[in-house]
């Protein structure tokens, strides 16, 4: 018998991602933290991960379903790592005196084609390079990157769990 069930692991990951989303909404609504476009995309990534982990936790899925959900979650966490990594990189660049504050993500999506929106977001704005909220001398983007890396390792662990279970 396995020490851990896939459903329990998916539910624990769901609780972690839902908690992370709750923290970001708390910071926005009660601390006045205004999310930049990269932050919003990271939130969307966390939301998708939460849904994947929720389905993995509540549905009685067999081996191939677990692998499919884990691979899907791994791909989504890679996207989250790219987004948060880019924001961390922008935060550690010297400030550009010509950087404008930019516009909201919703405005960009309404005005520009999707490929130009992605280009504009990854170019970075003054909003994206500001650290704002910090905990233990790490910005929210750095914490996000750490969490996405941890979730990626977790997803890879779930994929190979059956092979590793005799070793545990």
C-alpha cells in the first residue's frame, strides 16, 4: 500500500495554490497592493493550477489520468516560472528613467493583438519593476518564483511517484 494517495497530494497542492491566491487578493484589497500585468498573469496561472489540483483531488482518476493532470500542471507551472522569473529579472535591473507606468492588462487586450500584448508585457513597465510588498527580504515575485519551482518539483514527483514508491 502506498504511503500517500494521489488524491491527497493533489488536494494538498490545491490548498497551497488556493492559499497563495487568497494572499494575493488580501494584499490587493486590504494592503493596497496594485498588481501589474505580470502579476495578473501569475494569478491566472495559479488559478488554472488550483483547478487542475482540485480535479485531481476530488475525482477518482486512474494512473493515466494522474499522469495527464500532473503533466498539465507541470506545463502550467513552467509558464508561472517564466512569468515570475521575468518579473524578478525586471526587479533586479537598474531602474530605467524613461520607463512609463504602462496601462492595465485589460486595456492592452482590448487595443492590441495578442502577440503584441505578450511582447509589451515581457518588455516590462515601471509597475513590474517595483518590488512593493516584501517578506523576509524577498518580493512577492520572488516568492512566486519559489512557489512555482516547488510546485513543478511536486508535479514531477507525482508523475514518477509509482516508480519511486518502493524506494520511499
